[in-house]
């Protein structure tokens, strides 16, 4: 299995210039030369922007207590690198070279990390194998059961080799899975480190909202739909049309596409004809006077967390497709949550649903019924309070991980 992996990864690396012509994210990666000069650092790797939000509480705690410690942050995805390349608490931010044996060996020899932290998943074997061989302590935080193993049990021995490369694993779910692997390292029960950051960011966003709540009508409900795909948009459109026939309480939609590409923005514009872009509002405050009941389309990255601060309700996208993004971020704002059926890729899903903080739906009719139920301020307050308590009860694990590090 290891031979097959290394043959495939070497072939991919060799043909990368050609493959990148057909894969936009790989093409974007190739625009940047990887030339890292930092040495004797703590190296933290995140797949993308969502995982980096889980890394930030730990990075900032390290810097707070050890300001002279150098920190290198790497990404594989452009959505992480491009949005976070100016993050002030990292000394160097870079793409991670493709995981061939020689790439990994050169990279580690060049940076000479003192300790290494991988976030959640995207576990590159050659990097981890060489780190272990060099006796460099390596930590996996916010670990979850890899989705690929649910369909391909044949890969379990390979993943066991990967997990055995870590010094410590902090599992936010499926602790039994990691325990049953009989690994040679330390397995700890944990919670998502992002919860610590959410509590901090909630307070900041409420003090400095991206849009003032009083610019909207006091009798309308603001419904922020985050990380939505085209299927989510279709469901929301049908539900809102039916809802408007039954309720006098207006809903203001704020739609945040999973990736604000021109194609996704145009798709949303075609579905919701009466729309305005967030960039138009931010560039011209007078645009508010022309908004009336317009749907707001967010055409940039990095504003979702701030928008939750003015929301009455939250829809988490991806539940009708590949799976949901972060459900804990809106939970921290004490607002009711709703999403599609493919939501159990998040380790927090079952708890939030059982607490009645979140609802999972399978069609637009169920979304419509939920919206009608949430017309009642008491129902909104109860669901929001359950969500807030969940975040507070599962915070504080960044300090525990830091102490092990």
C-alpha cells in the first residue's frame, strides 16, 4: 500500500504542470515559489481556511506566552493560503510541497522544526514518516474519523501507519475508533479548538458589526445562509417563496456562497433576481436606502463570522451535497441552526440536534415549516441558548493542548 501511494504521488508530482491546466486550485498553487528560509520553528499545517481557524487559538496562545518562538504555517489549498497569507501571528506562511519522499525530506531538513502540529485531516504520510524518523514530536489536533475509511476499510492499515507517526492525538470525536487502533502513541479526548476562538470572535463581531443591525427594518428576521452551494440555493428559494405566502414577518436573506467565484455569484443572482452585493453596500453606504427587500449576496471571503453577529437565524450549507462546513461558528452567536441531511461529517452535529439547537431537513417544505416555527421569538431564543451553551461547555481545550505541546 505504501509503495502504491508513493508511486501515485510521484506520478502526480511529475505531471503536475499538466494536471494544473485542468485543476484551478493546483494552477493557483503553481503561481507561488516555495522558498522557506525560517528554521528551528514550530510548524503548523492546515489543509485550508476552515482548519486554520482551528489552528489560530493555539498559534496565538503560543505567541502570547513565547513571543520569540518562530511559527511556520503551511496550506495545501489556495483558499487557505490566499486569505490567510497576512495573518500577523505567523512568522512565515507557505504552501506545502507535494508529499513525495524527497520533497518531504528536503522540506523538513530545510526548516528543522522543533515541534509539528497537523490540524484535523490531510495527513501526508512521507512528511509524517520522516518527522517520526527524526524524533520530532508531532501532534494531531481536532482529529476525526477519516470519511474515506467509512467506504474503504482496506485503507485502515495504511491510516494506522499514519496515525502511529504522531506523538499525541487529540480526538474531538470517535475516540473509540482511535483507541481501538491500539496505537503506540497517546490518545486524548478533546473538543474543537475553534470553540475558543468563536467565543472571542463573537464578542469582537458584536462590538464592530460589518453591517449595523439598525439599518434593517426592526420587524424583519435576518437569515444568514453560510457556505451555500447551488443545491442549497434552490432549496432556500423554494422555501422562502412558500413561506412568504403564509407569514407576514419578512425574512432578509444574506447568502454566502461556499466559494464566491463568478459562476456561483451569477447562479445566485439568476435565482434571486432582486439582489445586491455586499461589496456594493460596503463601498457605498447610501446603497442601504435602495435595498428595500433585496437579497444580499456576499461576494468575498472572510465575512461570514461577522455577519452572524446580526443574524436571527442561520442556515449551514453543504448538507445537500458534500457535507457541512462549520456548524459551531453560528452556534457561538446563540442563534438557531438548520442544515441539510448530509451534516454528520461534523462531530458536533449529533449533540446540537439532540439539544434542539440545530435542525436537519431533507427538503424545502421542512425548511419552510422551520421558518414558520422560528417566527416565534421564544422558539428562537430557546434554540439559540442551547447552541450557546454547547459552545461554552466545549471550550478551553486549547490550553490543554498547549500544555502537552
